[in-house]
C-alpha cells in the first residue's frame, strides 16, 4: 500500500499543471478510492489528491478524498497542493 500511495503522490506532482488546464473534469478512479480509503478510515491520512495521467500530461482520473482541515471538516481541493 505504501508504494500505491507514493505512486499517487508522484502523479500529483507531475500532473498538477495538466489538471488545471484540462477542459473537462476527469472522473474519479474507483481503484484509487479503494486503495486510499483504508488510510482515510484509519485516520492515517486526512486527505488525498490523486491524479492518473498519461505521459503527454492528459489527466484521465482525478480523486479528491478526505479533508484539508479535519477539525473544520473542510474538504480537500486542488488548491491544497503546494
């Protein structure tokens, strides 16, 4: 599971620019949701931003899961990538 998390986070770093420039919103990946949900449920992660893109930079799937601020119950968003 750690490799999956690292892979998803790496994709975020490589594809943030493409996600912002995308014309239409890509769907969420059920596989990413299934892989990350145990970490959210066990409170090991507050939130996850995951992108799956091809080498040209086109984003095929985008997942925004969990919270940017757990106490305030503020959902995570693309703006939370720094």
